[in-house]
């Protein structure tokens, strides 16, 4: 019951966060230079057509009136129409969001798959050459820009060795796993470097704990000691880091999708920024903000399962 109450409380805390995201998104879009009316009408716009469209879009009204109209439309699921694609922004989100979510989820899974064995290996081989290599490689990757890492992977694995495609999204689940491996790996390498360092240090600290020595003294198998006593406790802080950085991955997908020309939300948003497509920028920014907040909420709920003390 305490965990349900805790989850409901965290869910209620998202309400002011979403309201703040909505306000900031609306205000930031109005700070972008350029006139959306001129973008819609083009270079052949006449003063009469400009005035008529400005009135139709309510751009001649005070800011607070425009915000009320925006919230009213948002409550009906209306995020406006794209100036470039000439279709509702909500339809674009429905088509582009699944690819972005798949890429982020794929990257998170790759990060976990790489982090757990490498962390255990580094912790068990503490201060040896293996430990130094693992830490050195990921420290280097942490200092390198993600887009640069993506380009290097494209050149080496996509062109020189030619084992992964350099473009496209594939068909079906297995096709997407194959085609999106390089972009997912690009995102996951940075996160793996952060998680590996944290989990390694946690494992080293817990291996010397009294309750681990007591578990071994009771005759528990080493595998059971590691999974039940060492890994679960070491993962507490790592799960928090994973959740926080999945939020970063949602935003980081904007750059990676552009590098690999993936038609997800990130790539579409970059194109919309250069094309002054304000409805897309506004709608996509709002969705990204809500997604990040939802990830943080899920992180706190998972954390409560690993450490029940947080529900108290």
C-alpha cells in the first residue's frame, strides 16, 4: 500500500511539471526569430493576405489570449498543422514517435547488457590491466561528442567493414534491430561509460560489506550471493543514473537521428527548426518534455522496488 501511495504522489507531482513544460514551450516558440505567417505564405505574400492570416491564427491578439487558445486546442489533442508537411502535428507524432521510442529503448537495453558484465569484470579485476582498459576506454568515449562517435562507427562498421547498414530503419522487429544497431550503439556507449563506473564502484564497496561475508559464511552459492546481495544493492544508485540518463537519451536522439538520417521525431524536429515550422517545434518539444518526465516517474517507481525505504 505504501508503494501505491508513493506512486500516486509522484504521479501528482508530474502535474505542475507538465504545466510548466507547456508554459515554457509556448513562450520559447514565440522567442524564435521569424514570422510564421511569412513562412506559410511565402515570398509572394501581399499585405492583405498577411493581415488576414495573422488574424486567422490569432497572432494579433495579446500573448495571454494566444496561450489560452493554445491550451484549449491542446486539451482536444490539437497541436496545429505543420507549415511544411501540411498535415496535423499530432499525425506526425503518431508516425514518428514509435521509431524514436524504439531507438531509445534499444539504446537502454544495449547499455544494460554492456554495463553489467563489464562492471563485474572491472570490479573483480580491480586495479589490474583489465580494469584500467575498461575504465580508460569509456572515459575516452565520455569525452567524445556523440555525433563524432556516430560518424566514426558509420565509417568503420558501415563503410570499411560493411557489416551494418548506413541508413534506413528496416522492416519488422528483427529488421529494426539490425538497421538501428549503429545509432543505438552510438547513444548507448556514452551511457554505458557512466553506468559502468558507478556500478563498478558500487560492487567493490558491497563486496566488502559484512552481510556479504555473512551470506558466504552461511554456505550460499557464489552466484546467489552476487545476484541477491551484491547486484541488487549495487544497482540502486545505477538505476537512478539509468533513469536520469534515459531522459538525456530522449533529447540526445535528436542529434543521432540527424547523423543517421532516421525519420524519427528528432530528425523531423531538426528539419522543422531550420524550416521555421513552429507548430512542429512546439508540439514535439512538448512531447519530449512529457516523455522525460514520464521516464523520471518510472525511475522513481522502480527505485522503490529496489529500496523499499523510499516509500516511507
